[in-house]
C-alpha cells in the first residue's frame, strides 16, 4: 500500500498522470490514428526522418525528445488510440508537430523545428498540469 502523505507533490503528480493514462486506455472512446505520412511511398519514408510518439507523461528534468515519455508509434501502421491522446510527429524537413486526438480528428497544437525545452514546458503545462 502506498502512503500518499509521505510523497512529494511531484511524485503525486507523476502517479496521478500514470493512473489517468491507464484509466483512459481502458475506458476512453478511441479513434483511428495514422501518421500524416502513413500512406506515403517507401522512398519518402526512407528519405526523411519520421517518427511518432503517444505522450503519456513529461520528465521535466530532461530538455530533449527523451523528456516526452510514452509509446513510439510505427509511422506505417494505423492505431486505435484513446480520445484526448497527445501525439508528437516528426515529419522530415517539416520539424515536429504536436496533435491532440479529438472526436473530429487530429487537432493541431504546435509546429516547431525540433523538440526544445520550451516546447516540452508548454506540453507539460497544458496537458499534464506540471
């Protein structure tokens, strides 16, 4: 049994977000998510940097992509993900794009040249209440 009174605020937030993510994965409505380059030809996928990640939490002690914790998604696969999931995509020369999955599809949040400490802070503040 966890003694919540002994935990710091930061530790409690981390536990809360992990529990919230797990609950969403089990109970939330889901939608189909394909990477924007999902149906692109292989020469496009091989010629440019592509990756996607479903962000489950943010580690504020890091200042690069590794701060965004979660599951990497294969850009050539469609996924059924919970609504309100936060997704970050890298799309070749277009940099990184952050989306929120909503009922009407992917809702644009941010476009940046790369993952920066400032982008990490904005994601943490808006989506994970850190």
